[in-house]
């Protein structure tokens, strides 16, 4: 700009100065060349440090190590669809390291092929924005943090196999051992035939039955692909499903699995819990996000046919209103006639918040009314399902896993299967 102003003044000043009109642009060109030569050196490669696997919904760091560089360096990462991170990160000048924190929002393998680096030249006349090849792949997998931490194992063991539960009675209890009858024990536990043979009172010690069938049915239709915050409902469902599968494994039950959308996709019959947990984790990690509408009739009818033995069936699904839920209700009713069913849905906190928001404008009023109508329709559907004898778990994503495991443990303790 200054060179342009000087050139204009020279031209206006008279013909005697016209010979000097090209000097400012020439000087600027020389400065650009010098600035370019002094500033063109750049990092040639970058080393990456990041976890190979990240749990869905959790955050992690990617660390980029550059060579020594004299200028202030900025980094821009082309984040793939399943990862959400900052637009730009500054490289620490002393360590030549840039650290970006990102969140895993979709399951799958996500490649970060390139990073863009930017810096200004020595005289700040130029800006360089080259691209460096990265070639890093980050796999986003179902969240099993609670399983790894041992929290579920501790809760199940203390709940099902503590002293109190080992001596709990109920219809269908499994015989454990005989023990001497002492004052304070329930007289109904006395085994009169053996007491007569031994000529002293002995009682039956019972424990909760094991080897029940627990079948997880995951609806993977388009409604479950909708996001609550940054994570899809199906991913919250998968996290809870894996948690209850692990709880069932610790509880000695057999775990089966069905994944369906427009038709049944993957099914495996109930098998020992730890083996089933491994298979379930593998299947759900590779499960695609679907935009098709769910066919509950086809899927749940097939599940009914494949499950002749009374089982605990946990159905993860979603619905919009009473009309669209009609076929789903009919098929849940069919399952409930033979099996014990837990019906799991995920509430949207934003919808609940909208219904409670004070309306200031007409648009706010319309939004609040729509939210109330949606919640009312949801309540009517859940009430109909509950009247069939189905256990309802309708809660927020954050509370889903804990509430579902508590429901499973309560069913086990009461020997309802």
C-alpha cells in the first residue's frame, strides 16, 4: 500500500519524477523475494501420537510433533465425520508440539490423511499454508468403560451373591445345600423327610437360579440414528446393551442378540455370557448407521419364533407418536405373553427442556406446544406398553446404563424370569 501511495505522489509531482515511479514496486518486489528466501523453510514431516481406539462419546488427545521451527506455527486438521475437534491449534514454539482434543461421535474407522500448517513470513508480507501427509486412522468403538473399570462386576457380585441374596427364597429358587436349622430361620425351609432320617432338623439353602436366557434386541432404524447432543441414540443403546450383557455374564446367564431395521440383520442364540459379550461387542462395533424405517413386525415375530423358552428380552427402540407405534405395540404384546420384556427408550433432554421453557414469542409458544404434544404421545404409548406387564426403562442417556442394570438385578433378585 505504501509503495502504491509513493508511486502516485511521484506521478502527480511532475514529469521530472516519472523515471522514479517504478522504484517503490521494484523495492517491494525485492523485499518479497528476500522475505520468501528467509521464510520458505518449513517442517517436512510430523509424528503423531494418538490412541488407536477411542470409546464413542468420549474425548481424547491427538499429539502432533513437528521439527524445530522459528516462526509461530498453526495447525488445521481436516476432521472426518466421526470425530469432532477444534478448527485450528497452535504449535508450542519451545516443544514444537501441537495437542488437539477431539470427541468421538460416530462408530467406525476414521482416517486423518492430512494436516494443514500455516505461518507468516519473516517480514509478515506472505503467509504459507502447505499440507503435510499424516495417514492416521482412529477407530471409534462401543463404550465399555464401566466394564473395564470393574464397577459393573462389583455391583453384580455384591447384589446377587452376597450373604443376604444367597439365602433369599422365592418361587423357582435353585437348591444349593442342606444346613442345620437354627432359631430365626424360616420354617418353610425345613426338609422334613431328611430331618426324619437324620433325627435333627435340617433346612434347604437356596440360591437364585442361573442360566436364564437374556436376549438383547437392538432397533437400528432411522429413529435410533438421531442424535442426542453429538451422539446417536443407537450408540447410547449399544453402551447400555454391552453393560447389561456383561452383568448377565457375571450373573451366570446366557446372552443372545438380535439387530434389526427394515428386517432382521444379525442374530445369535443365547450362549455363555463372556463369550456372548465378546461377540456382541464385535457385532455392534461394525454395525452401520441406517436411514431406513424399522419393521418391528418382521423382526420381533422372528425373535418370538426363535425363542421358545421363557427369556428376559430387552428391546432398545424409539417411536414418534401413537399412530406410528401401533405395530410396535402389537408385537411387544406378542413377546410379553411368553417372555419377560424390558422396553428401553432414550429421552431427549433438549425436548424436555423445551417443554419447560417459558414462551416469550409466538415461535417459542409453537415450540413449547409441539414439545408438550410429543411428550404426551410418548407417555400414552409407554402407559399402554406398561399395562401389558412390560417393564419400562425410559430415561436420559446419562442414566440409561445404571438404571438398566439396576432393573436387571431387581428382576434377578425377585426371580421373575
